[in-house]
C-alpha cells in the first residue's frame, strides 16, 4: 500500500465541521484553541455555529477550513501510524499539506492563511470577479475558448481538477462570454458561490504583500514530499517553497497533473483529510477504475471506516 494524504480547500466548508473531533478528543480541541489564539475573530464559533455568510468570507473561511483540516489530520495521525508517501492540498489545502509534512508549525500555518484570506478578500473587493466550473471540455479546448474571447476581458483557467473539469476565473462579463462558447460545445457551466476570482490576475495584487509577510515565517524542508499546485512536482528548498506559495494565489491549480503523477509513482490509496468528499470525487474521475481507492476523514465515524480500510 502506498498512501497519499490530500487536504481540501475552499468550497468544502459546512457549519459544524470538526465539532465531533473537538468534542471527543482533547488533542483535537487543543488544535482549535491554538488556531483561535492566532486569529482576531471567534474562529471556533464560526466553524461550529456559523452563520454561513460570515464563515464563507475569505478572511474567515481560509483559517476555518485549514484548522478543520488540521484537526482531522490530528485525529488520523493519532489513530494510524502507517507510512505516508506524499502530501498535497487543493489550493488553500496546500497549507495544511505543508503543516502535515513538517514545513510549517500549526501556529504559523494559521497565521499565513489568515493573512492570505484577508489579502485575497481585499483584492476581491477592489477587483470584483467570479469563478465558473466547466464540465465536459479539456484544458486545450478551454484555453482555445479563452483565447477566442480575449477582447471580452480578464479570464483564465484557474483550476485543472480532472481531465474535463476546469474552473475558469475572472471578470463577470468575460466569464459569461467564455461560458456561452463552452455551452455551444456541449459543456455544462456551473457558477461557483465565490465573490473573489481566485487564481487569476484579479488577485495578483495580493502577492507582493503576502510574500513580504511570508518572509517573517519559518519554513523547513519537508519531511515527506509535498506535490505543489504551481508545478505539480515536489520541492525541498524552503526559499523555493516560499516563492511558489506566494505566486500560488494567482497561479493555476494543477490538481489533475498532481494526481496523475501520484498514480504514476504507484500511489494506490488516497485519504482526503478534511470536510466533505470533493477531492475523493475527483480521484474517482481521474484514476482508472480499480487502480486505487479513495478514503475520507472528517468525523469519528469516517475515521473508523478509514482505519478499517487501512488495516
């Protein structure tokens, strides 16, 4: 068995996430307490009680998803001592992967994502945009449609999630033009419930300020390989990791390539650690049928099922 640990990003949240682990495991509760001490807002209350409108603000959501991921990882790591071949995280989830791999402390991870969320919310307010999922077209087809629509405004392919699931990000008018062209080619177009055009030029203004803040945080070489969104490859040098994580805000998430690389390296077990099963669904679309299994942990019940499968 060769196991990869995966962490989700924005879009996987729900009110009450992490509560069962916090209530049942003092070590998980301690992770929440540490994270809340770093934030200047009631992180625990937002995670456990909402309201959803406040939880989904980038400045709140990024630390909320991250602390939930790390609580779930604390529970899994405590229960299971098996070897991890590699880590990866989808967009925001990459910070949880860095923490799991020993690059960042829990405290510094929460500091980083809190600042990242604030800066991205700032850019979203200054440069309003949106994101649409396109289902049924390849990256080459989507890039062709974007090139054809260059006069419509800013739009980019932000997330390459599976071979034919691509998220575009940018200005509303430009997204509408590309979306209509995609429908004409048979694609399904789904507007995503976000107010920030993540992984696009519209949030690039956050990169210099975030890079400056990141310089104050200690980064360590990973103890276990992390495959990065920007390159889909592992990286060991802390300076290079810093540079990639700053640029990641406005760069493409190469998730499809990351999972393909893991499969080629012999990974046969994927464990999604964090709320919901978004990444597990992507694995099932990417991997050849019967080639691997996708497990998930976000409650004591799902942990028990995961442990049974890993035994």
